[in-house]
C-alpha cells in the first residue's frame, strides 16, 4: 500500500514538473531577457509625438509598458509563444511613434516574429529596412500610413509565408505616395508570395499592368491596389477568384476593363473601381453577386441601362455610380434594396420625369441625384426619409417651390438644390431650425431669400452656404457670425457698393469665395493682400477699381475678369506656389507680362490676360513640364515674335493671341503640340507663305484655326489641310464642352471643378464671343490675307467643318464641287476673291448651311435652287455680274430648269447635327440664321440654361462646387 502511494506521489510530482517546464508562466517570467532588452531599446529609439497620432484612437502603447511589469509578454501590443517565450507578435499600430528606423534597429533581434503591425505612426520618411527579409517566420506585415518612403526592398520577396502584406497609404503632406515598386515588379512579388490572403499596396507607385498571375492566388480574400499607376486591361479572371471578397483598384486612370458574366458562387462583398477607365454596360448577371454590400464605380466610362437584376442585391447598403453615362427614365429596382444607406447617381444621363420614389428606403442616409436631367416638381415625399443626412439634387431641371415639409428632415447635414428652375420665397428660418445642417445651397435658381433672424446667436455654424441668385440686395448680416465657413457663394445677386472688411475675415477656414456678377465697386478697407487661407476667389463681372488684390501664396484659382482694375501686375503674383487658374482679363491693366508667369506654368492650367493694355513681348520662359491648357493674350499691345519656349506647353489646347502687333511667320513648330485644338492669331502682323510640311504629326488635334487679318501670301496651305485629321473625323457621340477639369483637395476633401473654354471668332463678318465651345465645333478662318491660287480639293475631306471663311483673298479658279461633302457646314464665306465659273449644284446638299456668301467674285451662270439656297438673300451673290436667277433680280437668258437633284456621289448622311435634332432648331428659328453656330451665339449667350435644358445637350461631366464655370454676361 505504501509502495502504491509512493508511486502515485511520484507520478503527480512528475506531472507538476512537466507543467512547470512547458508552462513557465505559472511559476516564472515568460519573456526572454535578450528580447526584453531588444524591445526596450526599440521603444527608446523613438519619441512620442502628438502629430504622429493621426488615428483618432491612437495612444502611446509603449508608455504603458512601465506600468505592466517586467514580463514583456504582458506588455501592450506584445504576444509571446507560450512554450518558448519568444516574442511572436509586435502590434504597435497607432502608438504615436516618431523617429527613424533602419536595419540596425533592435527590432530585428526578435527573430521569431510572425506578426508585425507598425501602421499609423510617423517613421519620418525612413526607407523600409532591408533586414525585414531576415524575419522569415513573418505571416503578417503592416507598415501602412507611417511615412515610409523610397523603394520597396526586394528582400520582402523572401517572406514566403506572408498571408497579409500592407504597405498602403504612405503619403507626404500633399497626399502623394512615397513608396515605389522598383527592382522587381508586381508579377515577381506574386510568384514569391503565393500564400497571400490580403494584399494592399495602395498609393505605392507600381506603374505597370496587372499581371494575369494575380488570378493564381487562390487564397486571396482582399486586394487593394488604389492609385498605383496601374494601366492596361484588368484581367477579368480576378473577378472569378473563389475567395475574393474585397476588391479595390480605384484611382488608376489608365486601367481599362469591363465586367464579365458573374457566377452564382461569387463571394464579392465590396467592389470599388472608382476613378478608372472601366467601360461597357452592367451585365444582367450582376444580380448574381448576392453577397455584395458595397458597390462603388464612380468616375468611369460605363453606359447604358441598369439591369433589373440589381434588385437581387438585397444586402447592398452602399451604391454609387457617379460620373458615368448611365441612362434611363426610371430605376424601379432600387425600391427593393431596403438596406441601402447610400445612393449616389450624380453626373449621369438619367431622365427621370420625377425623382424615383425611394419611399421604401427608410434607412437611407445619403441621396445624391445631382447633375442629371431630372424634371418635375420637387418631391414632397422626400420629407418622409427622416434618416437623410445628405440630400443633393443640384444641376437638374426641377421646378416649383420647396415644400415646407423639408423641416421634418431633422438629421440633414447637407442640402443642395442649386442650379435648377426652382422659384418662390425661401424662408431661411426653416433651415436654421435644422440644427445639424452644415452645408446649404440654393444658388442659381430664382429664389427670393427671406430671413427673420433677430440674433446671430441662434444660428448654427455652417461650413458651406450657397446663396447665389437669391435676389439679395446686400450682404446678409447673419454672415458676420459664421466663423466656420469653408465655402461662400453670393454670386449673381443685386449686391451694390463696397465689399465689407468683415467679409474677407469672416472665417479662418474660408477657402472659397464667389462674389461674381454683382454690382460691387470697391473694398471698404484697402485690400493689399487677400487673406492667407483663401484658395479660390471669383470677383469677376463687377465694377471694382484700383490695383489688383494680391493673392496669398497658396491661392489656386483667382478670377477678377470684367472689372475696372488698373496698374501693373504686382510682383507678388510671382510668389504663388501652385496656381491652377488665373484670369485677369477685361480690365485696364498695363505694363509687361511678368516673366515669372512662364514658371507658374508648371501648375497653371488656364492663363487669361486678354482685353487689357499689356505692352512688350510675350515672355520666353514657358517651363518644361508646363501644365498649361489655355493661354489667352488677345486684345493687348504685344509685339515681337512668338517665343519658341511655347513648345514646352505639351498639353496646350487653346492659344489665343488675336488683336496684337506680333510680327512673325506662321508658327508651324506649334504643330508639335499634340493636344492643340484651337489657334487664334487674328489681327496681327504675321506674314509670308505657309510652306509645305513633311511631318504627318503636325497639329493632329487641331479643330479651330483663325489666322484672319494678317499678311499671309502664297497658295492655301494644302499640306496642312491633309494633316488636320481632327477636322475630318466626326465623333457624333461627344456633345460635351471643351473644358479644364480640376480635382482640388482641401482639408482632405476632393472637390471636382470645371471651367469651360471660351473664344471669339468671326461669323457673318462680326467677331462674336462663345462662352462655351462644343467639342464637335470645327472652323477655319483664313480671311483677309493675300492667299492666291485655287481652293484645293482636299478641303472636301474636312467633313467636320461647320465654318469655312476664305473671304477677302486673291483666290482664283472654280468653287470645288467637293465642298458638297462638308455635310456639317453651317457658314461658308468665299466673298471678295476672284473665283470664276458656276456655283456647284452639289452645295445645295448642305442642309445646315445657314450663311452662304460668294459676293464680289467673277461667278457666272444660274444660282442653284433647292434646300438652303432658297433662303439666301441677294446680298450673298452681289458683285457677280454674270450670275442670274433667284434671289437676284436678273433673270437667266435661257429657260430656267429645275435644280438638278443631288449627285449620287454625295449620299445623304445622317450627320452629327441631324442625330441631335438640329433640324428641329432649323425649323424653329428659320433658315436665315446661322444654324447651330449662330444659335450658339444668339440663344446660348442670352438663354444658356433654356437652350441646354430644352435640347438636353449634355454638359461637361466634372462640374464643380463653384460657379467659375457659369458665366451670365450682364454687360
């Protein structure tokens, strides 16, 4: 018995001994002394900085270690192997660490690490240490959001056990990525790290196509490659990965692709391809993505109708299709998606007769249907969606008054109904009662704003106020207390007098101020320098006098056009850091154009100095890498020759140097600018013959050229006519405007902004202003020179032409019948030349020809009959003594026969303008007007909004939060 008890005691003792050996935490410290020291040294190599705590939930974990005992395995963010005591997990994410790290760091003495998370710290632009490659046990590595920079080291390829790799969002303070994949490519990384379940390289510069091999990562659950410079076609096989739940490839503009046919078993939960060049239509199989919760395809090139099968996505809570070309008059499937919190359909071509009824979407927080073609009354039932925090119906065609029931939307933070046809009285007090409201815009309707505010203390602090076109006759007094404003729009009101000194100091956060199209005359307090934080300022279309207000260094957009400012451009303009838009046009400014403007072109996109009194020569300082798209220096007193440094403006689209005193030969070297679309050199001293060219690459995108009123001689430039391919290719699908698009980032908020191009050009003998230019518009004006010889037949190939003016030259020979090929021609002026022969009957086929002038030539024979020719007045044919027939009083000597039918050579072409209903315009306005072209002047200049909305011509797609793009000429 004693022996048995002794045996049991021995066994129990042995068990306890084994437990104490394998689980030392029961009796002794687990942490190994060398690793304890390594961790302490790692901690001591950094300081705790508040600015390194970018994450709002960050706290300094390492500061807690001193309160957590000497066993490092019990420290915050540390885990150890329970048997060996080796540190295997290091999670110091969001720990406010600041300092450098390199391969000599004590971190790399922790050779058993399997998990490292150092995200959301500030490693002060350190390079990723090469020694990471020695930690061969790593399965998890997260270095995101921590200011690492440089090349991603190839040593990472040794970490073959990695399941998660996250190097994302290492940005500088201008939001530019700091890391680059160099020395190896994405394909190599995939072949080495075959166990990856999550790969996030967002904002790492990869600059390559996505390899097909990525579809071989059969364990992949999450793929995030946002803004990596990816290009080429996206492999559709990636969509079919059997475990892939999260796919983010947005921000890669060069990435193309389309959606495949999806399968039943597809596990996708989140799909985001925003800001890419994906295109096509949604397949009906999209409805098979039954697990999908988040769908984001903003700023792509999708089109067509949305399939009804989307009604099957009953788990969907986020649905954003902004800035595509989707169309349709209804989207009934949305009413079935009752879990939706976010619906954004902005910037498409939806033609709802009223906003689709979302009454069943009781959980909806965001509804954005802005920038579409929605008509009808403002829907009162929207007031039933009481969870709404964001409601934007901007830039539609809604009519009527705002219902008082809006006051029930107690949770509204954003309410934007700007740029509609809404009218009536608006009680501002109604919106003051919505205490969560931060952004409110009524701009560009026909409201009359009324307020009964007694004290400013009761008003909430707004971030945005859009009170343009609200019939205001003064600056609202309640604005004095709005010290948190970012955006203020008071444009197109009836505000007279001075700009009060308090307005420009209203808020330290104010970065957008639009006062254009009022009756302002001066500043109450002399304004030497605009407040520092203001980034966008529009004072145009007023009566302001004196010297130019000096912009602060960070200013992005500065417009003071159509005022009465005088004096020279202050030298402080040269200190602007990165301006995008500078418009000083239509003032009384003098002096020379500062040479520094050439250096500003590295950021400047639009420079408009026209209609002033500038002297001297054009600066020859245009920088390599110029971002300029538009240069307008017309109507000044500039002399000399064109500076050759203009050839550095590689993305220049519009160059207007009209009405100056420039003396030079034709600048054929500008033909090397691949994006140049518009050249206007009218009324200068250009001279000489336009000689032949050998290169086929000259002016590949030119569509408008006006070199009239110069001293050019010799034959018409036939070699150039052959190479102006953009005038020969007609893309009838594109009815947008020529414009400059910006994406302005302020306070981490990205704001799309759009400024249309404008120009003046001679039409019907009068120089007319075009506030906007359709991308389809094409014109040639070579009038008032000394060109000789015949009109070359190659002109007949320029089928996109809408305006052709060769008048006031010394041209001889017949009118080429091939001009009948110019099916879109709306104005043809061949007057004041020495042309001979008959007027070709083929010209009667030009169905859109609104103006035709062949006066003062030597033409003979009968004037053709039919179509537009029956509408032209006799003045179109004056000075041709041998012409006869209607509308001239002179009858032909022989019996007039019916006009010959159009030659079968010129078959009827539906044409771009036919397709878009210009025949209706022709009938509505009468054949005597310049169809399309002149309507674009007469109607467009006076009733732009009516014209656009009546004929539903689609405007540029990236319209902005301001109104620099919207010009209503008052004077």
